[in-house]
C-alpha cells in the first residue's frame, strides 16, 4: 500500500480478533466464496486462470441462491469464485493445452477451507485479507467495455488508448483508503460518522496550498468522485466499508459543471451532501487498511498494543496520541496491574529534562486522574521531587488530602513553565491557551521578573509563546522581555 514509510498515524481502536473474524465471515462476498468452495467437486470445470467455465456459472449462481438464469447472479458467482481461488479456499488444476485440444481443468475444496470453521481468528482474518487484495485489484480495473474498446489488432490491451495505468490506479485507491483511515482515526480512533465522497475526492485532487479550486480542478474532483462511487460499490460486499452511492437522480438533473462545483463545495445541509455519496470504514475495514499500511512500513498503532510494555514506553508513545486515544491506552495499561506499583512506575517514567518531558508529565497526570486512595502513598513519595512535586500536590489537593505541603515559589514557577510547555506540545497554540496563561500568571505579582530564572529547559520557549499569546498586552510585553533574559541566561 502506497504510504510514507516513516509516517506515524494516530492509534486505532479495534475490536478483538474474534469479533473481527465474525465480521469477516459475515461479509457477503467472502461468505459467497466459502459457499462456492464447499460446492466445488469432481464435476467442477475451470478454464485457464482457474475461472469457472461459462457453462458452470448458472449452477454456481444457483448454489449461492441466485436465479440460474439471472445474469447478475452469474457475475456475482464469478466474482466469488475468483476470491475463493485467490484465497486458497479452492484448489484448481488448470487445463493442459499443450496438445492443442480444448480441455477443462478441475477444482476441489482447498486445505484452507477448513480454517473457516476450525482455524483461529487470526487465520480467518488472513484469509479475508487475501480476499481483500483480490477485490482491491478488481476495483482498480476500469469497466470491461473500456477494456474491449482498447484491444489492439493482436488482442492486447492498448493502455495508451485506455488512458489507464494499473500502478497509478492502484496507488490512487490506496491513497483514498489511507485518507479515509486517517479521517476515521484522527479524532476517535474508531468508526464514527460517514465521510462525504466529495471530501475524499478533493483530498486526492485539490493541492493543499490551493485556496480556491479552479474549474479544471473542480472537474477533476467530480471525475474522481464518480470513479470512487464505482470502486466503493465493489468494496462494500467484502465488508471494508459502509457506502451510500451517489444519487442517480442527482446525476440526471445536474450537468457536469454543476456536479463538479457541487461535489467539491458540498451542499448546504446534510441531506444534500449525502446525495453526493457517503462512505465509512467498518471496524473490519480499519483492520484491513491498517494491516496493509503496516506491510508498507507505516507506523499505525492500535490501542492496547502497549499493555505489556513499561511505563516509559507507554508515556513516550501516548505523548503523540490525541487525548481520547491516550486515555484509552492508559486505561488498558493499568488494567490488571497493582495500582500503587503502577503509579510509582508512571511517576518515575515522567521524569526528565528532555524536550518530551513536559508532555510525558501531562500524560502521567492524565493517567493518575482516575486513581483512587490506594495511589496516595506513591504520589506522596515524590512530594520533594523538583519535577514531580507540583504534580503530586495538585493530585492530592484535588482529592482533599490532608497535610499537603504548600509549594515554594520556585516549584510554582517551574510547574507553570512545565504546564504551558506540555500544552504547547500536545495541542499547539490553541484558542484556550491564552486563557490558561492568564490564569496561571494572574495571581503572582512580579511573575515575569522571576520566571525567567526558572531552571527548566523550556523556560525561554514558553516565555516567547506567552509574548505572542498572552491576552494582556502589558503582560505580553513583559513576557517578551523575560524571554530575552532567559535566552541570554541559557547561552
């Protein structure tokens, strides 16, 4: 799957392998492939490539519950048979045409068919992933009418006439699915609402630095949208996506220019937007796309992978996660651990004067938030720690603990710098950050006269941010002066 090999994506929340395997077995196309594998026998005949001979397609369609005379049933049977062959659910012996005589090959149930009922969930999912590869390859091929028109005199496909590059088409679909995956996991890490088809098409066509798409670009968006409409129709039966196609009535009542503009810009309300097509990755789809990304070398973590790692690995990893995903990962890490020991390990891992230290301490504070009284001894043990003492006092005070020592001025200023540095690392310069800055500095007379002396590696960086963002102009000016002093002191 085409992707940046060193890219790191937000973590995805996936059901258990057992649940995903049940979803795989319930996917219509995969279920049909299993039924045809069980149907295959001594009388089954195949052509070169393992395709069923035309005379057997009606019988195969009937085995799937379709009308034997229904052309659509024959198409669905042919597709399911191809999946069965490619996944090893069926073993075929192709015809030997060396002697010039027209003979048919044979097919029998494959050894892998037994995995459907007797294999582990992971083995079932491996079969489904093989089926997904087949379907994705088919979805990257243009319609057969176009292929026929592009045949040259020798019966070969003239790709120049067809304007179809197999690698380019596969990369395009991979890119679309990668974007859909990212849109899905960026916030919640699991399927939520569907994504409008125009949004996906635009993500592949409109350059990021283009503020106003040209008419030519809008037409390309419309073309991409219609191509995706056809491809997602093919991908839905394998269980990859839930898909609402483009409204055919919309295409009939809208000319090409209006469709291009409407598809790129969207419509005024949800009902109109949905007419342009809506798509959502299923949990099984998330699993499948993630598996392909991992194979391509992309770092695509899943919530729960850190459950058996140390607290240092946990805090390092969740420092780059969205808050909700970080909380879910922390909760899984804490499950089954003795809380007091786990809290002590988290606090030890949160130490450090490196650049990532503030965010590690923020995630540690997040991990401690739901902890009960049994965590108190481990928290009290770090009250005198210069890096963790402020965090410990906040935690104890929020729970109404007795005998919490008041922090000295140095600890207050250090904690202020650490807190703002963590917020900048977690979310950047958000609209809420100036309010936090104002709140943290409002109760300290002469704050900026003292804070530049704080022995924290992020002191100058935080003061520079406060100089840009502090809502009080006078305080912002004082912050800039303090930042200069801090830089001079550090150098």
